[in-house]
C-alpha cells in the first residue's frame, strides 16, 4: 500500500481493487497533507467500500419497488412506494449504497424525530429502509444491512390509544346518527370490532341470520378515488364473528329498508364519509374525537371489561396470535390482574 508525493508536495494514494461485480478497478485520491493520511484513507476505502455495489440508493429503491409491485397487494405497494418517495429517496437518493453507514442513518433518524412523527409511523418508515437494504444484500451483493446495526425506533414509547366507553358511544349514536346506513355502519364497528375495510366490503351473502354470524373474507380499500375489494389484511383475518342478537335484528330491519341485491355492499359509503360523520358527531355529542380504528379498540375494551381472555379477543379481532392482543391491550388487562389477585385472597379465607 504505497503512497506518493506529487510536484506540489501533497501526498496521494493510487491502487487497484475489485468492485462488487468482481471487476478490477483503479482508485486515486489526492491532496493529503501527510503520507499517513493517504494510507489511512486507502485502508478505510478498502475496508468499507471495495466490493460494495456502486449504485445510488434511488436506483436501488426503484428496482425494489418494481419487484414489490409484482408480489404485494396494491394498497401495500402504494404505502411502501409513498414512504420510499417521501421519506427515503429525498435523504438517501444520490448516495452510493455502500457509503450508507450507521452515522448516515443516525442523521436521517434525527431528521425524522425532529419532524414529530408518531413512533409507530417512524418504525414503519425504518422497516421500509431495512427492506430495501435487505433487497440490496440479496440481489446486489451489499455485505450487510447498516439499518439493522443501528436498530429501529424505540418500541417502548406508549402511543396514545383512544376509545369510547359504552356511554360515550350511546351519546354519539343518539345525538349524531339519523341516516340508516350511518347507524348500521357505526353499530357494526363498535359492537363487532371489525376493521372498517372489512365492514365496508360486506355483502348480504356474508350474513347468516340463522346463526347470527358474519363471515369476514375480504376488505375494501380505495386508491386514486377508486374502490377495490381484496383479501383480508392477514390469513388470520378470515374469521366468523357472532353478532349480538340486537345487532342481527338491526341488520334485518336495515335490509328491509334497502333495495340492494345480495352481491352488493351492505354499507355503500366511503371511509372518508364515515370519518367526517365521526368527527362531526363527536363534537355534537360532546364526546372526545377518536379515529375510526379506535372503534375497534373500543370493542376490545368492552371484551376485556367482560373478562374475555386474550385468546378470545384475538379470535374475534382476527389477530394472528394472542401475543399481539396482549402487546396492544396489555394496559387494559392491568385491572384484570388486580382482580385475579383479589380472587386468590378470597380463596384463602
């Protein structure tokens, strides 16, 4: 590893190395004050960058997205595409992927933290970066994934989870709901725990009034102002929900009011329309504003208050595993633990 001095008295290094394709290349770097600095730069280059892909992050990301488009559901692909274009390419785009290290990723993380995003969204963004760099390892010979060395955003940050009590829901329903499809939509969400896309995809063929059951097999989503029906979020999302009898009776009355065929959607409105009604109705009823997804949390709260086990809650909500239920709702089960201890005290008496 020799170093050389030029006519101006400055040091430079010049050497050969193999790139990530195995091709022999020459590298030269000039203007070092000392021979030692030139040799250190050469050593660092060979340790960190020789053998790594010489493509930009933007090129890599677009190749990843083209591959992802072939294997992902459209709504999942568009989410990944938007995160990549909005939060990854603007920062990493022109960088050669072999130069992206812990220090670079930490600078990127600091920018995101200053932007004030929620921890759950930050983890989603970080997971997308990790997926792209894993793709580079598999198809472009990137030696390692620096985002995994840095780690994700803290998993211990407790996100605010809002939900309505039964009293709050009843105040909302009595004050704000007049149209039949609004009434039916919000009652289904609150009393069954369905995801909003699952509820909007329902047809009358999914309802069995003999068993008071709802068959969840699909979800509705919108892209570019067009509605699409797809499979449920996960395999475990396919499930059967048994309705309370009064919800089944409400559905039967609602069916008599509607002129829709069995193949058409039961609730022919959009998520945006529901969200608007939710916010307007909360203000009118004098209850706290929540998200549509928080109606699902509200249902989970009802189940936990009724002493349902994590296994039962997971089955009704369509979670893959009860551990997911416990992770999301562990704070709601805290009171159950106290009651369990009190029960053991009573047994000893």
